[in-house]
C-alpha cells in the first residue's frame, strides 16, 4: 500500500512539473491536427457537403443499393429503433413523399415475406451510404455494368 501511494505521489509531482515546464507552453503543437496547439482551438476540417439538389443517382450494377440523398447525421438506428423507417416504412412513405423500403427488405433468409423489415435488413447503413460531394480517396478504374456490356459486345479487351 505504501508503494502505491509513493508511486501515485511521484506521478502527480511529475505531471505538475510537466505542466509548468516551458516546453509545454500554450503554443506547443498538440500533435492532433495540422496547426493545432495546446492553447488554441482550431476548427475541424469541413465534412464533405451534402448535395442539396436531390436527384436519383444512376446505379452502376444490378442490385446496387441506392445512396441516401440527404443527411443522416444524428439519426438513431439501433436494435430498438430505426429513424429511417419514420419516412420509408410502408405506412409512412406515401405521406412523406419518400420511396418505400424495397420489398426485398421484408424477406427473411428463407425468402418468406414478413410484415416488418427483417433483422438482416434493419440496419440501413450496412448497405446504403449518404451521397456527398467528396473527392475520391483513391483512383478507380471501375466501369458501370452497361459500359462493360457494350465493350463486351464490341469485343474490346483491356
């Protein structure tokens, strides 16, 4: 017990000495963000913007989940509640003007149609992502299925 108290006391004194140290001045870099210091709070970089001109995106391959054309920040989606269904459920979609959840979301793993969204399809963001105007993080040579088919019909190869 005496050892523990001695260790805690030593650690506390070391922290006080570090806080008063000139090497830890308010202008010291905090190491967390570009240009951030211990004494200055800087704004976080902006999150990629939500497009406000809502239009349906063209899907690039069969069965591609559609993107979410609006912000879902602070939406509650957990095992007890799914905020997406406030607008996209069978009952709410017509009055909300939102597309209803696909009928495939009501099928269980045995392809039996159920009255409610099945557990395997309840967590929307497993497949659907919000549409943003973010730049691509990596280069991609992905081609939409229609382009692949056209190139195949013409006998083109890479």
